[in-house]
């Protein structure tokens, strides 16, 4: 009977954190980092799209209120891109009435926190 060993090519998961508020970014970075996640950060929609294509993250945590773009627009652009459409996107938002949540899920978000 053979014993499987850990894949030497294995890497820790990478999260792309898209958040314009430095204090929130720091809190999320510390929490995820303590669980072994690697973090890539963006504070604007434009940076988010660049980082998503460059870094190939395992998941995107996306704030809706960005200085240069609405997070929903960033979500739609990610989902329309053949190289990024597969990346799960979790929306981080204090807003969130039922209609907005439904709209974001239809647009391709995996979840809303």
C-alpha cells in the first residue's frame, strides 16, 4: 500500500482583497494571514482587475464602494474575462437589501458578507 505525500508544488491559497479603507484592509489581512492565506491587495477597481489577471488568486474579496468604480462593475468585468471568470468573488458590503443581494448573486458573486 503506498502512502500519498503532500504535493511539493502546493502553495498556500491566495486571496485578492479589494478594499479602499486601510483599516479594514489591515483587519482582513491580519485575520486571513493568521489562517495561512497569502494576500494580494488592491484599493481601486482598476488595481483589482490588474491584480486578478496578474496574480491568479484563488478568491476575490470585493468591496462595493471603491473610489474609482462600483464593485458591481468590477464583478461584471471579472466574470466577463475568460482568464478570470472562474475566480470566486465574495462581496464585502455593509449595504445589502434583498434586491441588491439577489442582483449581485445573478451578476456572479459567490456570496455576500
